C-alpha cells in the first residue's frame, strides 16, 4: 500500500512539473507576442491615462461638458502630447527612423 502511495505522489509531482513547464512556456509566448504587438498595450495605457485626466477636464470645465465630451477632449490631449513627443524624437534623431 505504501508503495502505491509513493508511486501516486511521484506521478503527481511529474504532472505538476509538466504543468509548471507548460505554464512558463505559455507565459514566454505571451511575453514575445506582447513585444511584437505593442498597439494594444499603447491603447490600454492611453485609456488608463484618460481615466486619470478625464475627471480633471470635467472638473475644470465646471459642468459645461458632459462625461463623453470630457473623455474625448482628454484623449485628444493625450494623442497631441504623444504625437508631439514622437515628432520631437524624429526631428532630433532621424537616423533611428
């Protein structure tokens, strides 16, 4: 009986090892896919920054804008800042592009 339990725990540890290896491989694949496709990450970051700046824009207007207009205005401001930074980098480091 004791041998049977030892065999069962050995198989269990082998299965856990295989699951851990597969999980690490999956994480590696997701990481490499994230590095190749940066647009979804940039969109996520833009939405996060918009969640921070939209209430400030809404408060600064004194209630003259509704929530959708405040979100659109802050997203436009974020896009303008990002485009300005990109063009600044292109002007001063054209060899990278």
